[in-house]
C-alpha cells in the first residue's frame, strides 16, 4: 500500500489529529503484515506531534524491527528525517518501559479530576 501523506495532512504535517488520521490508515495494514509506503512528496513542514501520533504510537504494539521492515518512508527531506528519528527513539524507550506508560496514565488521570 502506498499513501500520499500530503493528501492526508496537507503540506504542513504538524498536528496530533493529522497524525492520528495517518495512524488509523496505516496501523491495520502493518498489523496485518502488509508493507506500507508513505510518500512525503510536497509536504513542507514537519513537527513532532504529527510523527508521535502517526508513527510513534505504532511502537506500542509493533516491534521496531518489524516496523522497520514494513514501513517505508520516501520523499522526506532531511529535517523531517531527523524529527522522525527522534520520535522513533523516544517512542521505543517509552513503550519499552511499562513504568513510563503507567506514570503518564496516572498524570493524565489526575489532571482530569
């Protein structure tokens, strides 16, 4: 499957909601073992919230090795590659430690009270 990210998020890949839209399109494909190619052709701006929601959370239930095998990213300029690498590193650490997840869940629960 090949997806044009510009069609999903426009030329500015910034928001969590746009990232979530991307995640919802690619997660089922990756879980099924299908290869997904993301083309960032025409996208000009990249931000961590977009990548956190769109790609980082994939590491919650897909191993980094498997994700690397199945997800192909093309046409991403160097600044986008740098941002994506940082998000993946942070997500790997976050999802590897159940304590981190528990702390964030507790903090969010307390904030909602």
